[in-house]
C-alpha cells in the first residue's frame, strides 16, 4: 500500500484531496442494502461474554512465538519462496479442514522483474449462498533490499487473524440456519510493488481477481450450483468486503476510510465499545474523530470499489513505524493488540452473520 504523511498540515491536505478526488469515485457507488446494518447490538451481553471467553481460551493460536496460525507465517513470504509456499499450504489446509471450498486464481503477469506467476486463494463456506461477507488480506511479503523482509504486520497478522476467525467461529458458522449470506475469505497475491508503487506495479492479485469476478462466478460457486444453467458473476454475490492490513503493532488505530461503509465502521466502533466497557479488550482502536473518507490509501480494495463493491478498509492510520522496514518482524508485534483485534473481528463476523455467540464448540442459543 502507498504510504501516508502524518503531520497535521499533510493530514489536512489529504482531507481536502479526499473531498475533491476520492469522494468522486465513492459517490458513484450504489447504496447497498446490508444484511445486518445494525449489527453492534445483535449479540446480547451473555453471548459476547461467551465469545470473549472462547477467544481467550484459543488465544494461543495467535501466539507470536508458537501460535499454530501466526508463528508459521512470521517468515519471509516473497513470491515463490519456501515461506510463501508454506503460507499457501497453511491457508488451504486450515480452511479445507473446516469445510471451506478452496479455489485458486492462478495467473502470470508482467512485472518490472519479468513475467511472474501468482495465485490468489479463495475459500468459501456454503458457496451456494446468494451473498458473501468477504474477509481479505494479502499473503505475500515485499522484496526489500538488504535482508529478508517478513512483514509481520504487512500482512502476516491479518492472514492469521482470518484463519483464527474461521477456526474460532467454526461451530457457529456451521450451524448457520440462514443460508442467504455466507463467509468467504480471499488471500491476495502480489499486493506489494516490485519497484515503485504505480497503478501497474501493485495490487496484481486484486486487479486480476476483480476483473475475473466481474464477468465470471468463482469455480466453487459453479460446483455448488452444478444444476444451474446460468451463473451470476461472483462480484454480484459480494455484499461487503473487509480488507485487513498493517495489524498487530502497538500503535494501531483505524478510521472510516470509505464513505459507503462509514455506517458499518460506526457499528464496528459501537461493538468495540461494548467489548471495552466489559473489559474484554484493553483499549479502543476505532478512531471515529477522523471524518469518513478523510484519508486515501491505495490498497487491494481499489479494483473492487471501482466495480461498486462496498469495502470496509481496516488498515492502521497512521501506518506502523516499522512499515516496509526489516524491523517489521515478530519483535514489532504487540500480543495485546493481536488478542484485542482477534476478539473484535470474531465479534463482528458473529454479529454480522447473525450468529448467536460462542466459539468452535459453541452452538446458537
């Protein structure tokens, strides 16, 4: 993603830029009817307590040193590297065992380093559902001169958090009685620029998948609806995409970066406040003081909002101090922030899907 400047005058400039430029694109987005636009109060206090208790018991999954979902991805993940392949295996194995239908979006694309093979990974629960709540992050790490760049916040933690949501809410998701909306997870390849960030040297995977989904269904959808004679493009099934990036640093804060999902961000902030007031999380992370759309960040969401897909962009503003530095490794992570964000996102997904609380062994009610 492209960096921001943090001084107050520069923030003002970004705000003005958003008003005259970014808003132009976002204003073109049709108003979509979200399945659960007031999700902050869907779960009662007892259900939130069960979610928090389960997340605490399962917090070892995201342990920085030994966590089964986080530790394996805290390695260099440059395209084609052993760590990159291992991360692909972890994603596919974890979600496959949980009953997600796995699709690969494989392609070869020109880059400043020549033609490069890339692969987006898509995991869909109940592909026959009419609508999708999509959780997304990129899984490869940047090529940085001078050493092996890990990208702990960028984006090892978001990848691990998505797997944590899938595993931690497995029982709840499996028992969803409403098949109208289902959970889909997208792991983008090629987000990082090989040289200098431009419109053509960046977000390779997101650009490829958005274009494919604009005209075609996902293969898992086709397989699930094998009796159908016609299939809608996959993008028509995406109700909301949540893109996560730069998560896990001590100074993480998030803002409503997209105008069309500002109300969703407000609901997330209300849900977070419920968790904080009950002392389930250490502090608040959603910055509601920044006006919606007040900062423009180029990331994997761009090809999707250009195609009228609402995106909740959860990327730290400001960026972590270790952004694109070799020091973005395990030492840069804060265990409390990771645990808090895990519970916030578990609670969000459970609430948005109208789940009834609990974790991998829990049941509605």
